[in-house]
C-alpha cells in the first residue's frame, strides 16, 4: 500500500515534516516505558517512537486502511497495532493494568473527548505529549484570567501540569488544516484528592462555564442548594474564568455545606 487517503470524518491530517515528528517523540519526559500512540495514521511519529529502545509501544487506530498500511510498512510485534476506537476502549486492559504514557497527533475533531477519557484513567497515565489544534492546546494550558480558560482547562489542571511546547504551521500536513497546531506536554501532578466531592466539583465547573458571561452568583443558581448562604462571598461577583482550580474546590465545598 502506497499511502492512506485522509478521511475528513476522522479528522485526519497527516504530518509530513519528519523533523517535527521527531521533536514530538523526543518530548516524552517520563520514566514510564509503556507508551500508547493514538491515531498513528501512516506512522510518521511511530517510526521515531520505535527507535527508542526504552519504550514498550502500542498504537491504537480506528481507520482500517491505516491499520493495513502499518502492518505492511512496519515490522511490529503481534498485538502492538490495535484496531479500535480509543474513546470506547477499557484503557486498563492495554498494558495489563500497568501505567502508560500517551502520545499522538490527536484527531482535531475528538481531541477534547480524548482528554476527558484520559481523565477517567488519570491514575494510570502519568504523561501525555500530543499535537492538537493550537486553540485547544492554548485553552488546556491557559491559566485563569483569560478567555482561553474553560471547563477542560480546570478539569485537566486539577490533576496535571500542562506545558505548551511549540506551534506547528498548517503547511506541514496533508491535507493542510485551516488552523495552526500546538504541541503540549501534560504531566500528572501530586494531587490524589481534590479535597471536595469530585462529582459536585464537575457539576459546579460545568454549570458556571456553561454561562461564562454571567457572574458566579447568577450561574450557580442552577444548582440546588441554599444560595443565600453564599450570596456575600467575593466569588459571587466574579466570572468563572477568574477562578483557579483551588477556588473551584472552595466553591464546591461551599455548595456542599449548604445543600
């Protein structure tokens, strides 16, 4: 098979610049040898990961044509190439319950969903290195206080430290996307527990950001609790992008105490 046809419905944009592929592969900075690549496509990143003898690499690819290409062009051990939908997999089974890092040129149309999935397995995934839309990369890495900061920023930063590494231009992909891409490194922090009801934390964050133009006082009233008990708190006059992860933890505990 000569090459794989990029499929729009899968959000495929194949990286063609080998130096960028190597730079992404070299950005892994973790002692964990088990490594899962999401969406390898024609293996432009895979080839550099395979050269790293420290890595125990597996790849997951939903596109059958790409899977056939990988089998034809790479001498990889049986079971290394997994034809499946990452979003539907039990990730604990991939490396037999062991921890693993994640790397990949994430499909643009599901990059946020991939990170929500990673959060479900946060205690097994110490590091993620990925390329995604620059807008999304900036959003994930954004500190509080600006418009890029949002729901996934808070959720991810609660458990991970995020570093924006570099920008990738449109012209090094086939087909070229309409936007620039960004590469980030996401490393698990030391937080084991947020110190609040984590399900309620997610509800509070989502409820406030879903009405991000409103003050916390107005948006949090969609949650059932004694609103008057927190009416005078300084957070009530702020908008959600002004609150840090720790502020949201405190807000969650206030809601829980007044249910």
